């Protein structure tokens, strides 16, 4: 008999359907709906969040979880029950009024952030961000007590289950020790090469969109179950059967928007490949954000910036954008897409300098959550940190601490998963190539079926049936480390060193 488990299964189906509704509403709010309706939508999102929270934190939930744990469950149901308990622990730690207050504060702060970013003025958003940060810290304190971890780790656990900042510190310390000298050698090498050939624009947005959609389809994105739109900040949202992607276009330069589309397509393919039999159950969801980010970075960085991919894609890009001549050949495009240059914007950063952007945000958000830095000092601390890590200093807040939506939308503890994802992507892609020695040859022909088949079997289709460390060890034979990522960087950027 599985009476308690079956009750929980139905209850969590409803909870996760509510979560899907909230995800789509947030996407619509960010992309399609008029700004004047922001307060109404904030109220709708808050109602969905508090309703979902109330179902999760119901008085009988703990008893049902304990009872179900005594039942004879198979491996997937056992993993599903563990996922249910984890969601309950996070919800039960928070009072409903705090959930509602934080939801309202996040919606309000995000709307102000949009104006503040456009005007590059952090002071505009400081009061609302302070309110949101205080509520976030209040929630972190409640979860910290429930989970028995520090404030920052309590927030990190929302995005990367059971991850701890002490372990991340060791990985980032190792990577941080490797990158400065490596970056210097790469910049020196690239400075000695012939100048890049300019790709002559302008590139109409509709042509760029057509190119993005064509490559998305080739990779396996199903437009019957998703769409591509425009937003201030590129992201992937929606639900498993209704995946929404956004990017932003620059008519003078198609290269950034295209890689943004391919990055978000990696997220989308993961969502579309989750086990359908477990939809609307915790075990059927995405593993955590480091695995999620590994799928976007595997597609964008490991695959789509490679010479193998560009062997296939160069003529497609030229065809869609009307390009021709030496500037559009594979050699020049490969150099463009592997060009390394310290810059201010994280989402446009190359994969050599990208970890520095993440390490900076990780350091700052830890300090803000732990209370060792005042929020008013964020712009100066940001600028000092980027200058220390990359030798450049943002000239204004728009190119500095206002560029990312995460903190202003209430997402604290998320940032380290980007670089954890880059390490994971390198490790997974190396394992996929080892399993199929013809994989790169297939990619060069525009055939992504072998890669997607391996990812479906080893990552996507596993849902949350394993922990992230166990999944990675099963798929690659090794725990997460910086080794594969450093080896990848050396092979791509200093191949003869």
C-alpha cells in the first residue's frame, strides 16, 4: 500500500502546476505585459506563491512524509519522496507573511531596477533593494535554523541542493589561482595574431531572429512547445512543455545575440528532455542550477564556439545574414567566437574571463547576506573587485552592479552555479566524446542527435533521481573538479603551449 505516498504525489502535482503558472506569469510580466500593470501582476504572483507555500507547509505534511517513508517504494519513488521532503523543509521554515512580503518586494524592486539600469543610477533602486535584501536575510535566517547551515548556504541550497560555500571556496580558489596567468598568456598570444576581419553590418533583427530559430531547430528545439522573444536580460523560463526563451539584439553585431540564443537553447533542451513520466513531481524536475547551467554552457561554450560546430554553422550564418568573403569563413568566425577580452558585461564575456565575473558576484553576495558589507557600498565594491580581477573599471552603474537582474528579482545564492556549471559542462562533454569518438565529426555535419542522445540518457532523462554529485560521478566517473575545465581552456586557447 502507498496511501501516504499517493496522497503526497497528488498534492505535489497541484503544487508544481501552481509553480508552472507562476513561472509563465513571471515570464509574461518580464517580456510581454505593459509596465502599468506591474502592481496587479505582483499581486497575482504573490497569491500564487502564498497558495503554493500554504499547500507545502500544510499541518499534515510532515506526518504524510514520515508515513510514506515507511512504505515499500522503488528507487524513483524514494527519490521523489526525498525531493518532496526537501521542498517541505524550505517551505515550512518560512511564515506565509514573509513569503508574501518578499514576493511583493521582488516584483517592485525588479520594476525599479529596469528604470535604474536604463539610467545607470544605483541610487534609484537602493531603497527597494535594501528592503528586498532584508527580507531575503530574514528568510535565510529561518532556513538556516531549519537546515543547520549558515545564512548564505541556506540560500545556496535553494538553487544547488546540499551544496556548501566551503566546497565552492576551494574550487574557486583553485580556478582563481589558474586564471590570471592563463589569461595573460592568452591575451599575449592573441595580440600577436593578425587582426580580425570585421563582419560588415547592419544585421536586421528579423534576420538575426531567423538565424537563431534555424540553429535552435537544428539543435533539437521544438517550436510546438516553446518560443523565442526579446527581453532586457536573456533568460529561459516557462515549463517543460511550454519553454520560453529570450535574447536581445544589436543590429551592429549579431554575434552576442546568437550565442545568447544558443545558451538559452541549452537550458530549454534540458527542460524538454526531463522525464515525462514524472512531470509535476519533484523527481521529474531539473537537478539544480549547476546542472542546468552546465547544459546551457555545454551547448554555447563547449559546442557552439568550437571549430567543429562552426564548420557546419559558418555557411548557415552567412546564408541567413547575407554575408560573404573571407570575414565570413570558418577561420575568422572561429577567432571571433574565441576572442578573449576583459569586458564589463557578464553575459557577453568569453569563457576565460567569465569565471571572474561569477567569482566577483559570489564574493559580494556572500558579504551582503552575512552583513559584512553595507548595500550602499555595492557599486564601489563591485568596481574595485572587477578592477582587481580583470584590470578594468566600469564607468557607470549600468555597466557595473546594475547589469544582472538576479538580486533585484530576489535571487540570492544563484551566482556560483554559473561557474560550477562551466566546470560540469567541460566534464560532461569530455565524457560524451570519450563515449562516442565520432561525436565531433557529427557536430561538424550539423548532426546533434548523438550528443543529444547521450545527454538525454545521462543527464536530462535522470531528472532528480540522483543528487548532482552522484549524477556527475555516474556520467563521467569522477567528482566535480576544475581539471576538465582547465584542460578544455588550454586546448582551445593555448593549443601549442
